[in-house]
C-alpha cells in the first residue's frame, strides 16, 4: 500500500524517472577515494537504508521515525564534504529492463526506483556507487592507510577484533563498542562519545571515525561532515578479514 501511495503522489516528472532510463553519472571509485584522502566523509546507501527511510525495520535495527527522517536528509543534502554512494545501476536502468526477472527482484528494484525518484536530490553531484567497499575489499586496509595518513582512528562497531587487526597492522585505533542490534537506539550516547574523543585529541590533532555500525555511521557522517571526518564502511571491512561474504553482526 505504501508503494502505491508513493507512486500516486509522484510528480509527472518524477514518475518518468521511474519508468525511463536515468543518467546519473557516478563518481569513479578512484575519485571518491581521492576526496576521502582530502577529508570528505562518506555514506554507503544500501537496501536497509531504503527500508528504514520508508518506516520499516531490518533485522539489526528497529524502525525509528527520527532515523527515517535523517536518512532521507542524506539523499537531499548538498554538503560538499559528504560523499554518498547509492545503487546507481538500479537507479539508471529503465523499468522495462526488469521484464523477465524473478518477481522478488522486479519489485525490489522497481520499489527502489520509486523511492529514489521521490527523495534523491539530483542537484547533488557527489554521488558514487554503493558497491565501492565491496569492489575494493581485497585492498581495503591499503586504501584506509592512505586515507588515515597516520591519524588517530576511532572505530565504531560491535566486534573489537576489527580494531585489534587495525592495531596489529599499524593503525592507532581506539574502539567504541555499540550493540550488534538496534545500535541507533543509543545514538545520543554514541554521538557524545565521538565528540568527546575528538576534543580529547592532543593539540587539536585531526582524527578519523570509521564506522562498522549500520545506520549509526550514516547519521554521524551526515551530522559531523563539516567538522569531523566519518567513513561509513559497513561489513565491507569484514569481507577483507573473513575472505567471504556472509551475514555478519554490526
């Protein structure tokens, strides 16, 4: 029913964005990584974010109206310091390309196109592709080494083994533990601890926050992009550690 309402309330212009092929030119991974080296923050948008923004829940995060509003704001904002990686292939394909696909894939991708037609700010030119960390998972820590550039790291997540690994390979890493489920419920505490960590750095040194904490990292990047670099890595970092994709805890 919600999808039908979304379709019926689209403007004619936005409805055509659902039906016809779009032409969003995503920034190449190399350019995104270069911008991160110069201090930009990053959000990776996945299916879970679309569900949460629509007022649904996902298996590791309950529905929260405030979270839904914050996620929609990520798609609408134009902060040059915030890079947003979205599923460009899905958005750019036409609805006619879904003919012959399994019913689940058809509705999943069609529903996503309706959502992005409604909420995506096409004036923002800072979009990359959401597969950035998966495509580069094999050399992720080499990329992070260039981005971090000997700065202090605050890793946010539920598994300290990631922080342990980063320390072993030379990153100066502090760890902020969050629950593996419903971490956004503790967002005020997490935000406060991130800001305290930033203030505690000696002599005004710059640090970098790396989040493996689902929607928490995305909202942190949105709210802190102008003052504190935040990288929303997600479970792409576990692809590097575990060597395979599997359902993981956040």
